[in-house]
C-alpha cells in the first residue's frame, strides 16, 4: 500500500498564504480518491501526472497546471515516473479562484516565484517578503488562461471515434479530410465539431496529442530522433520546433530532466510505488 501524503499545515494555527510540496511518483502509481479542504494547484516538473476528477482525466504536461478547488474528490495515477509540485491554498483564499476543476496555463512569473521558493527551501512563506510573493502566485492563478482540459475528449460519438483513432496512431500524418471521410462526415463538419466539443481546432488538438505522446516517449528514454520519427515528423528539427513552441523547452531538456534524480528542498519527497484503489483506469487513451 502506498504511503499517505502528509497534508500541509494550513489553517488558523499556521496562517500561511500557501504551502509547497514536491512529490515523486514511481511508475504505475495510484493514489486513492480523496478530497482536500484546501485548493490544489498541481503541475509536473517531469513526466505527466493524470488526475481523475468525476469521469474525466486531466493531464499536466509542462507549462500547464491542474487546479482543484477545495472539497473536490480526485485521484491520481501515472504510467511513467513523475516528479511534480503541489501548491496548497487555504479555502478562504480560493473565493476568487476558479470554482470548478480546470487546466491553467502557468505564467513565467508564477514559475519564477515557485522556482525561487524551491531553490531557497520555502515550504511555507513565512516572511513578509515571501508572503507577498505567495500572494502574487494566487493572483497569477486568478488571471491564468483557463482550459477545460489540456487534451479534452468528448462523448459526441462521431468525433470521439476520430479522436480514439488518432490516439492509437499519433504519428499518422493524414489530414482532417481523411479522418472526416472515415467517420462519414464532411471535413467542414469535423472541424466544426472540434471547435464546438473540444474548444480548439483539429490541428491544435492533434499537436497537443503529439506533445503528450512525445513526453511519454522521452520519459521512457527514447532518443529525440526516434520520437520525431514515430510521431510523423520528416526531420527532428521540425519536431523540436513544435515541441519547444508548445512546452517552452526542448525535447532534449525534457528527456534529461526526466532522467535526473528527483530532489527538492521544499518538503519531504514521497516515493510512491504500489497502486491503491479508487482511481479507475483510463477508459480512453487521453482526456
């Protein structure tokens, strides 16, 4: 049974603006469904964490975080090793933050402050200066660009069948016209379904799928050239440009970060190996 993750010391006795935790999950870990009395901002430092909320699975690739309001039941699982950060915010400070779970784009300001906290070993911002920085983090969450999910899915049957086929072969280079024909609809109808049910274009969804697929392969130690080839790119440079544009880092940096030993000065790092009950496996490849 995986050890329980210690809750942060938040509340009247320790009135901190937030608490910072760095967690390390070994491959195929699961954390049972639970609810926290505080809000949680979760984002991966390396690897991809999957968080189950109701019937959806949220992903947190680089540059994106998953926001979970206080009291929302959720569970966690991961297929590969994951090193990630969890920022806990007292319920009283969550009134102006998103009221429902969502994916947030991490701003450079937020990332810089949290990196500074990690470098200085700040688990709880206790000084006036650090409390002000913590408030900036909360303000950045409030104004962050919101997505329902990094890689959304749909229950619309025709579009769902197309997405499932793409997930099975993320390197397939055939365009929207081909996939529309396989579903028995026009290309215009497929593109309209993507905007209506996914909130983004067909091409943007497919690029996000390739980012997620690339991260899994890089985390497994595959060379950048091999990943580029598997995902349908004619040259590694084209793949590198796409990956860097969408994640803010190069594929080689992501691969080296995944291979580096997980360490942090923030809080005691938990190593979780054995699965626990409560977080059901993915019904589809990605949500």
